[in-house]
């Protein structure tokens, strides 16, 4: 197709009344979806604070004792197993498959919310982004059914993407990240790309405005992904560039192995939904307990998404000794793999923390700085997990809020993406006893089940 023909197709699409209705509906859906995302995240944040700070303090402990994750994750395993077994939608897609761009039906929303509420505050090594995508797309489709303005399947697909983008902008704090992620997850181009992304970008911008303002009005906190670096950012040199390449290969291979282990855990759970989920959840809790016993730090470093721990690591990376960094990488890596295949949540935040921790651990290498190491590690881990190189670059740069690290972030992302594409894909996922598509993170040509 020549460029004028492509432009004519896009112009014709923009003049279509049905598509104009989709744009208006996308702007409107950003408001209720962002409000729902706000209360969902605020509820998870408050419940997590209660489980990991309020209750231990009430019982006389400054920090949770080493055994604290075991009963919490046992409860999480039972609850998630029952949700997956009995409720429509299996509580959302398996996190080991990466992010899923497919819309969530309104009937599956209760299971998604319950599974996330049972997993994330009780110590699952997962993030909230996957349930937020499901929540946003499901509410958007519910909205479309209620107003009955978009009857065509394409119209509902636009609204589903818009709802997912509005919810994503809430957790990442920036509508640009949501838009870029949806671009790569959609995997389409030319007029189709603009057709999907205009509603998504519009809804994510409206949602970000509502979400930010509502947080200020209520005073409730949902967490903040932006990091405050406690060390100066040096000028990049040849050592930073060379080490970022080596780090990207190693971190990408490690995250690829963790995801493969997560898919193994998913196959283990699929044949015994409740007992298998409990076993994997207890295994993740045991990792957190071993970490707490070995380095005398809170088990919440392992039994959490890593969002708050990542902020503390960035603010004071020198407070972590070599032993603590090695222990958290090993224990959180295993817990992450077990949770990926059993509980419900998203894969991004634990991967970002693992990449940052690896970067801090390797920072003493000759010529490598702490901040460039963290930036390269986070970029490589994000790409290896999501298989979305452009989204990963934008995400890491915005999280670090520093343009000086862009070269190593891009380099590490490209090297990590090539590395994971050259590694074996592994066996396909199963979910609730049903075989699914071959394992591939969002953005690959293959879609996870």
C-alpha cells in the first residue's frame, strides 16, 4: 500500500460515525474506569499495609517475623485455587504468560478482583498491572453493553483497549506508558494502529487526570512508581556501555528461566487447582522466610510486588550488602516463579526490582556505576518479561526520571530482546486443565492463554 492510500483509509475511518462514537465513549469510559482503578489500588494498598505493618505492630513486632508469609500465602493459595476452580474467567490469565491484550468479559470481573485481592496483599510476588488491565477492559465492555451504542465487534474492541489503557495509566502514573504498551500489545500497524490507539490514548489521558485529582481529594495512597535516586548520576562512559551489554544477556537469560519455571508451576497447578495453588503459595512463603532468617531483614522484601522495596533500593542502594542482594535475588526469583504459575497478578514490578537489584549488585564492577547498572538491569528484566522493547524503554526512563541513562536503557533493551528471542520458547501453558497457546509474553506474535 502506498502512503496516500493508507492516509485515505485512515481519513475515511475517522469520518465514520461509529468510530467517532467510539472516541466519545473512550473519553467517557476513562472516568469510571480510573475511579474503579483508584479504589481497587487504594484497597489493595490499605489491605497490604494492614497485613504487613498494622497487624505485626499490633502484636508487638516492629517488622513481620520470619514465619509471617507462611499463613498469609497459605490463605492466598486456598482462596485463589477456589476462585480459579469455581468462578468464570479462572481469576484472570496466568501471569507466567505475560500481559494479555485480550479483553475480559464482565462475567469474569468478580473472579479477577477476588483473585487479585487474595494474592497481592497477602504476599504474592506479583504486581497489580494484569488485574488492572482485566478490570479496565471488563468495565469498558460492561459500559458498552449498558449504553448499547457500539454494536460492532470492532467497536467493543476499541472500548476494551481504551478501558485497559485508562487502568494502566493509573498504576504507571503516566498515560504515555499505557499508550505505548497498548501499541506493542496490539501488534497492528498503519490505519489499524491509529484506530486502536486513538481511543486508548484518549481514555488513558482522561483517566490519568481523574485518577490524580481523586487521589489528592481523598488523601488515600495507591503507591508511586517514580523513583528518587539517592546517588548521583554519573556521565556514561565506555564501561557503562560494555557492562550493560553483558548484564542484559545474563539478566535476560535469568528472567527467561524464571518465566519457564513459572509455566512449569502453571502446569503443576492445572491438574490440582486448590492443592497445587496452596503448595506453590507456601513455597513462595518459604522463600520469604528463608530470606528473613538468612539476612535478618523483613520477609516483605520477597513477599511483595517489589514496588515499595524498589523505591527504598533506589533511594539508598548502599544500605544493601552483597549478602542481602544475593539473598533477595535468589529468594525473590524463586518466589516470583512460583507465584507466576499459581497466584494472580502482573509480572512487571517483581521483574523491575530483580533487574534493579542485579544492577546494584554488579555496580562495583570496574567502570560500572550504580545508576547505569540499575537502569540497564531494569530495562533488560522488563524486556525479558514482557517482550515489549519500546514499552520497556519508555517505562524505565520515566520511572528513573533521568534522561542521562537513555543510551544504556535502549542498548540493554535491544540486547535483552534479541537474547530471549534466540532462547528456546519452552512448553505451552495450561490453564484449569485446558491447553493454551504456546508461551509468549505480550507483544510476541503468539498469544498466551
